[in-house]
């Protein structure tokens, strides 16, 4: 464990097939009704030819992978991990309804003095195409 709750190299994966309902529900919850996500005829006239998932939905999947990598560290911990955010988030390829995504989250560094860990995140589709990347920062906050 390296004297911290997670170790460099700890990893988790999360896979999910993106369904039409995922995108429409996310659009409704967030209010992001961009035609790229909810207007089929509009997108059929575009270069992409079909609806795309929201990038922010992918960030939600990144959060799921983060939760999975730290799940075991919470047992008996006297600190609570909280997200400080995502850096260098990039959406590299479109995600369509029916795509199966695999999120891989790997602890890349630990700063024990600042009580932080960072995770390197990749998301690939079923064809192995890299569709998104990010770095996630967790702060470990002492419990009272």
C-alpha cells in the first residue's frame, strides 16, 4: 500500500454500452438538448450521420471508474477521498448509441504531503478506438 490508501499502478475498469435512454435521460437531467444528442434528422445531414453521446456523460463514466479504484481504500480509512476535478479532458472521437465503452483508471501519482492522488483515465470503444482521456485529482480529507 505504500503508506497511502492507494498505490501507483492501482487500477479499475468500467464497461458500459451507451443506450439511447442514457443519452436522452442525461439530456433531460442536464438540460443539454443540443441537436448533436437529440435531433436525429439534424445529425443525419451532418458528417457524423447519427446522434452522439454527451462528452459530459463520459466524464460521469470516469467518475464511476474513480469510485471503483478507491472503493477498497475506504474500509477503515480515517480520510475521505473527494474529487478536486478533471484536468486535460479531451474527447478524441465521437461516441454513438450502441457503442460499448471501457474506462480504464490507473493511479499515476501520489503526493502524500498534499494528501492527493492522480488517476490517468482512458476510454476506448468496442473497436479499441481511444475516444476520451483525462487526469483526475483526488484529495484525501481527514475525518473529524
